[in-house]
């Protein structure tokens, strides 16, 4: 019975992770070309679109698949796989947003110092 409760909790958390990922991807796609304007915003949009929708998610899939081999609450690999993949993608997307914002702040500060 305890294992079933854990699986239900993980299922709810996975739904939360999915919601946050779906929120972060469009934000990252829009913000990235605004901060990195080389050579143009359109080129930056193409790069961010491919990176944030395909590249980082494939990377998260690979890393999450490997992390699912770690022991976690005595669950089977199949039960851990989705959780670790979603959590890895969420961390990558959140890191991308944080780094983009920090980059914008730093370059704005450098621009003000000139």
C-alpha cells in the first residue's frame, strides 16, 4: 500500500513538472534572442527554438534515463524513468532562464559603465 501512495505522489509531481516545463520553454525561446542579438534577433529565435524545444530536451532525456538507474524509494526503473527525465529537463530549462537573465543583467551593467 505504501508503494502505491508513493507512485500516486510521484504522478502528481510529474504533472507539476510538465506544467512548469511547458511554461519555461516559451519564456526561454522569447528571452534568448532578446539577450543574444548576434547576428540578428531572427537568427537568435531560430537558435533558441531548436535549442529549447529539441536540443536541451534530448539532453535531458539522455541524462534523466541514466539518473533513473540510481536507487530511489525502492522503485523500479520504469517508475523512476519519467520522473527523472522530467526533473532533468525542468532543471535544464530553469537554468537556461536564470543564465539568460543573469547575462542580460551583466551586459546591461557593463553597458551602463561605458
